[in-house]
C-alpha cells in the first residue's frame, strides 16, 4: 500500500483534521509574512474549511489559490482563464498536452466553461513541504501556461 494512504483507508479522525487545519493556518501565516508572491490569505465562511491564497504573478498579475479541506482530501485549485472565444479545440489540445507534464494537478473545464487548474492530496499528507509544493506547482504552471493559452483562445485580440 502507498505511504500516502493509511493501510486501513479510514477517514481522518477529528484530531487529524484539526492538525491539518492548524498546519494550513501556520503555513499560510508564514507564507504571508515571508513569501513576496503571497499577497493575502483569507479564510472561507465560518465552519468552512477553505483558505484563499492570493498570489502575485508576472505573466498573470494576480490569481487566487483555493485550498479546501474535505473529509479525506485537501483539494486545491486556481482559475486560469475564461472560456476561450475561439480555437477551442486547439486550446484544449494544448492544455491536455501540458497535463502530461504536470504531476499533482490538471487543467480542467469548470463553471462557465472557464479553465481551472486542480488537484488534491490526502489529508494525512498535509504538511508544510506539501503546501509549499502545491503553491510552487500552481504558481509555476499558471506562469508558464497563461500567456500561451490566452494567445490560442483569444487569438484575434492579439492580432490587432
């Protein structure tokens, strides 16, 4: 059995969820204090296990990473771009090819056919290095893919 999933495949206990919550809180506070790309961190509604990490990029000026702690997994996602106006097939092919090189997240189509980058890890693996990896993965992927994806999905706007 994988090290990432406990042998008994049980859901985390309330104590383990509390530990994961405290870990995310401490990590977010440390990133906000020391990482220049982290612009803000906010919590979701009361009772909701969600954090919003606002990140300053270069290719995409600002984007938000949503961390959502659920029963068994920490889900993470970010909005990449709106639905393409043109070249739908070419854009989706481009993103699917990029998915082959990404480990830990994938491009997908979300609400209003917008493009998102999503992933998840088991609650049992939530620690500061895992959270650093998530931030770095989403940051690097958005920075590398944002402008090329816009140029495909909104090509006529760049031709002017």
